[in-house]
C-alpha cells in the first residue's frame, strides 16, 4: 500500500517526518530515496525531533552513521541509527555493522541512498521516495514491505 503526500516547504516536510516518527515501532528499517536536495535529511530532522533525539541533526554523508540515543524511550525505541550509503560499497557497509543495526530490537534505522546497498536490505522495511516537483514542492511516497 502506498501513501502519497505533497509538501510545499521544508517545514511541512519536517512535520511529515515528525508525524511518522510517533507511529513507528522498534526494529523498523526506513529507506529514504530521492535526488540530492529532495528532502531526505529535512524529513529526517523532523523524524528525529519527533522521537526526542538531541540535535544537531546533520546528514551522515561523511561520517556514514550517526547514532542518536534517546534519553527517554519512545514506543520502546531507545536508539536511532541515521545511515548514509552514498559513499560506501556494499561490502564496506556489511563490515560497518549494518546487520547488527537491523537486529537491534530497541532501535530503528533511517537509511539514505538504500539503492547503493540493495542486495543486503531485509525484505521487511519501509521505503520513502522523495521527488522534487518544484523548487519548494515535494511528492513523498511511503510504502511498507511486506
């Protein structure tokens, strides 16, 4: 089932992230796809804020993974792994601990650029695709598998 949303500002994109965060359950893998500047990190900022993660909320492009430990668990979630696969090879991603992050029953993973590591993605995941419609407008499609 696909849910399609349209946002017309960065703040609306953050708000959508916030709204999804309060519905998420531990152990979820969220895959974010879209062109550079499509809103993946902006969405993630709202998501992290929605779970009460302490900022600053930055893209993990150069550090590969940023872990946020929640002071107060939310819906059983204690940790958030914000991961960026843009600059790594699949074999490197496995070495970095991707399967351990996926196995964390009290954590969730937000993965940017999942297409770079598609062969190791678990079947059970939520995919969110960001599409630039105009300078400010985004079409955001959310699909859960299975």
